[in-house]
C-alpha cells in the first residue's frame, strides 16, 4: 500500500502527448517478449467474465523487473455505455513497482488498449505482411481502426483505405483521417467487396454476443495479411484453414482459455515465435497470413513502461518505495 495519496493519473490526453511512436511500441513489445523468454518478465492469461446482459469484463496482468513495473489492466465493455454518454469500452491500468508493490501510476485504459492493440498488429505485420503493402481494408471503423491507420501508416507505403462499418460517424471520421494523410478512401457495402484487393486487413468489430459471422478468410487475396483484433467473431472460423499461416498472440494464454479463437489445427504459432525466430515470417510474396488475437498483457505492459518512462515515473530498485 502506498503512503502517497496522490498517485499520478495519466489521462488519454496526457498519454497522447508523450510522443510514443509506433516503432517505440513495437520495440517495447519485442523487448518484453525477449525478457519473458529470458525469465525476467512474466504475464498471466487474461481473466474474462461474460455476464448474461452482454457485458465483457476483463483483466490482464504482466510484470518486468527491467524497469521494475507491474501493470494490471481492468476493462469493461458494455453495449449500453454509448446511450449513457460513455465510451463502449472503458477501464484503468494500475502500475505498481514490481518488487515493492508501491503504486506508481494510473493510466487511461482506453488509450492504452487502442495503442497496444495497433502495436501488436504492427509487430506481427513486420513479419507476416508484404513490406510494399499499400491498400488497407478496415472492417469496423471506430477507435481501433483509427489507431491501426496511424500505426500502419508509419510502417507501410499506404495509398488507399477501404471501409466497411455500421456507424456513419465513424466511417466519416476514418475517411477524414485518410484524407489528412493524402490517402484515397473507398466505402464498401459487403465483406467480400472490402477484402477484394486489400493487402492489409484490420477487423475490429465491436464484441456482441449475438454477432453472426459475415467474413470469409477465403476472400483474402494473394499476398494479404489480416490483423484480426475482435476475437475473430465476425469471421467464419472454418475458413481460416485455407490460409498459409495463422498466428495468435500467445499459445500459453490460448491453451488456458476455453473459448478458442480459431480451430487448433489452423494455428501455426504465436507472436513470441516470430520475435524469437522459432517461427519463420513470410517466405513467399503470395502468402495469405493472419494474426488473430485476443490481446496480450505484454502489450499493455509495454505501453505502461513507455508511458512511465516518458512521464518520469520509472522507479529504481528494491529500496525505491
């Protein structure tokens, strides 16, 4: 328990002003994955609760001793929130000293989740996507689409985005962001249309218990890479078997959870395999690859470490606190 009642809170606005780039996030994620492999960082499988009213309640935990930080993210996704004037997904990241347990900071979880998710996709894309990919399709045009557009624009020579979404306001906002980046923007009317010709794909459809799959991985073209951030809920699961490789975020986490993202025999490996070199990345220009993930606590920790470093909150060793 801290003896300081004024634990720093880093709001979304302050976090956005810290100058954290896509490359910073990718490097931090890869560094933590290597630390975990060396036994100097740890993560636990997500804990999830699904009340009958449609809420999605989640907690994620990861820690490192270099620097000594432990991050716990707790999030509530509630479809009723927008009617209350609240974001559909909201929560908090609590950061402690990983040796003493002293409270270090509280972070806005909505911003952390957006940047972390795009960062995980970008990390996988470095290994699984074509480096010359120029067209990206978005299925779901909200916060995650905008954060992915920023991340993918940093890594790939984008010229065009394709959009499929339910909310016109989100479609308009994403289109305006594309225009600001001098990218062409095309609104599509179906899953097959939006995937046609797309070299990069991001699906971020908001979770709903009654969602009926409407995307088929067979519609992905040669040389494509899909970052599937939405538990693969809008995808026909059996269609993943036709892809060249399907990588998930963490094999250990997936084994511990009952609701599998994709059929077991379709999974090629996980993100750590790509980073550590035990799983080859793209080997042919015409490969059709996908990164299907539920979110990795190492990603949340990576953002927490970067934020605390930039904000001057990184603690010292065991005597600190």
